[in-house]
């Protein structure tokens, strides 16, 4: 059961990478994606406001997507 939940969680995270356009932007280069994520993590550790900014942006994007689905 825990393995299934972990697998689902990892698939959802991969979906976010795809949804953000990073797969196309990097031409599906995993080394580039990993490097970018390492850079993001380092930036977030250095600046405490970064996570709050990303959270607001993400929520707005999710909300806009939900509104778009409701309008259809």
C-alpha cells in the first residue's frame, strides 16, 4: 500500500514538471532538469521568501486552471 502511494506521489510530481513546461523547455534532458531543480533548492535555502513566492504563484496557476476547466 505504501509503495503504491509513493508511486502515485512520484507520478504527480512528474506531472507538475510536465505541466510547468520544463520537459519541453529542456528537450527532456534529465541532467538539465535535475540541475535546475538543484539550483532552485539552493536559492530557496538562501532566501526564505522564495518558497512563499513560489507557493503564491503555484496556487494562482492551479486556481486559474480550475477556473478554465469550469468555464468549459
